[in-house]
């Protein structure tokens, strides 16, 4: 069975610490900022800029962790740790697919 796109316990902790309204704002911000992060990751991969690749993967990992998007965070962490030289384009496709699973889950939590 596949891991859910959002870990309910992690998201509940975010809501408890930040409040429902702020958690919804954070979701909106993430949904706006994640696509440019994914594009930056692909751009850095295509351009061969290792530091920009690492930074983009790190930012995506950190933001995904905040919401309990643990699968997305793990994929981004793997990219960050293995680096540009060891990353194949297919890994970015897997990351995009996981992000596509996260989006509707976060929207449902936001719209609750």
C-alpha cells in the first residue's frame, strides 16, 4: 500500500502549533512556491549547476516536511544528498508525480 501523500499526524501538529488559519495560509504559499522550486530544480539539472540544484532540492524538502508530505520530502532529500552528478532526469519525473499526489491532498486539508 502506498504511503499517503500527507502524514496526518505531522499536519495535525502544524495546525496545533500554527493554528488553522495560518496552516491554510502556509498551504497556499507552498502551492504557489513549489512549482517554481520544481522548475528551478529541473533548470539547474539541465544547466548543470550543482549548487542551485542542491539548494532547490533542500528548499523543497524543508517545505514538504512542514506539511507532512513525507514522500515528497524524502524524494527531495535523496536528490539533495546524491547531487546533480548522480541524478537522472527520471528522478525528477518521480518527484513531479509525487508533488501531483500532494496537491489535491493539501487542497482538501486547506478547504476542509
